[in-house]
């Protein structure tokens, strides 16, 4: 699959896909006889993984470390699992923070709505 198709499939720019490969977020993509990137199913899995992780703000350095370990083979599976566990804990903390902020904003909005209703009653009388 060429870079344009992959770009459309994952809603990522070709520049981003090249960057992911250049910095080591995904392993090097095979090239066809003309020298163009030719993504296979494993490459697509890596792109999906990198995109998913980046959408949750997992750092590039962590993803590079994970990808480097994966390329070393099965003997690094425990290390990779630990990285994922650590990232999941961080994500859980972010979710709690977002939920707390959402509750705070809901309360704040409700306060404005109550104030608006009070003002409406005052001006009706």
C-alpha cells in the first residue's frame, strides 16, 4: 500500500508518516522497486499503534523506546509490556483529571444558568 493510501486510511499526512518512520516510532517501511514506501499489514499495525498512542499524548521518546525494543525481538516482551502498563497508568490519571475538570465546568455552567434564571425572574416582576 502506498503512502497516499495509508495517509487517507489513517487520516495522517504523508509528512507525518515519514516523520514516524524517520524518528523510529514505526520500523522502517519496505520500499518497492521504484524506491517508494510499500506498507504491508505489519506496517499498518505500527502506524495505527503510533497514531493511537500519539492521540493520547504519549511521548515520542517512549514510543521510540517501545519500537526499538520490539525490533529486538521476543526477548524484550516484558520490557514492552511494562512500558504499556506505565503508559496506561498515566492515561488513567489524565482521564481522572479530565473527568474532574468536566465536573467542575458542569457546576460552573449550572451556576451561570441559575443566575440567568434569577435575573429573568427579577426583570419579569
